[in-house]
C-alpha cells in the first residue's frame, strides 16, 4: 500500500492496482497548492461525512475521474441528485468486498451535513483490508468507545487519526485511540489547515514517543509505504 497525503484529511491510497482518494479537499486548501488537482485520477472516492472540508472537491473529482464514490446513504442520495450516479451506498457497521479489498464503514463520533445544509447522515470512518494489510481511517471522530470494536476485530497496520483538536480528537486522545484500536502506528490528519487546528509538531511527537507509539505527521505530497 502506498499512501500519499493531499492535505487536511485527504489521502490517496494505491493498493491492489487501484487508486482510492479519501475526503477530497484540495483546491480550497491553500496548504495543498502543490497538488495538481487536474492530474488526479482515482478508481474510488471514499467520503467520511458531508462537511465542506471533506467534500469541497467531491463532485468535481468524481466527474473528473469517473471514480465510484463510497459513502453513507444520505451522501449517496445527495450525489445522485447532483448528477453523480457512480456511487456505492453503505451505512455504519456494514462491509462490502470491492475489487481492491473490503471496506467496513464504522462509526465516527461527529456530525454530518452537506455544504448546502442537506442532512448528511451519520459521520463515518472506514477500515480498509487490501493486499494483506488493514488500515483505519477515522474521519473526524472524537475519541469514542466504539474504537475498541475495531481493536477487537482487526490487526491494523496503520491508523489515520485526526489530531487537530477543537473539531476532533487532539493528539493525546489520538494516542489513546491508538491503544483502543490496537495499532502502534498513527498517521495524523486534520491538523494545521486552519487556525483552530494548529498543532505543535514537536510536542505531539514527544507525547507519542513517551507512550511507546509512532506518530507520522505526513507532508503534503509525500508518500508513505504501509
Ligand atoms: Ni467534520
Ligand atoms: Mn473536518
């Protein structure tokens, strides 16, 4: 698995010959100015919830790539209404086998509405099993007891967790979440993009090290092998 950070909570995952993009928010993220949006290709787009910092480029990217969008029922219905019909609806607790592997849609303790105010269903995260690996993408979740279910069911190779605080977990809660999902390697997201979620990198790294866990603070455009 090759994981490329596109800024905020947007990642590109290349696995089993397919390309997945999570929560597209690139063109209106000044920190992601180095990412060439027009050059992006994808087979699948996964959407955790409806908020603008996760869906701003969703329709444009779906149209540009023709990718199948995997999202909850409400986001699927909203996309269909806006002309994006290559969608796969899911809901919390469900899983589906795609051609790259299995997606399990899991609970995220957060809210969800579309940029136009339409109800966005329950906020979600995903566990992806592909190419002999398993990763957890937490979306915008708070620390929640439901994460223990993931720890009991999966042997994760990496957990992609928000660390920016204010709207989501902070890095201390993310470190606890790593314990609950039983994964020592956290890849951070949802940090530094705006003033509310600026993170002191050194303090975050030191906290994880002191708790015998690994925190990767990805650089935009950088690729991590899992
Ligand atoms: Ni959100
Ligand atoms: Mn967000």
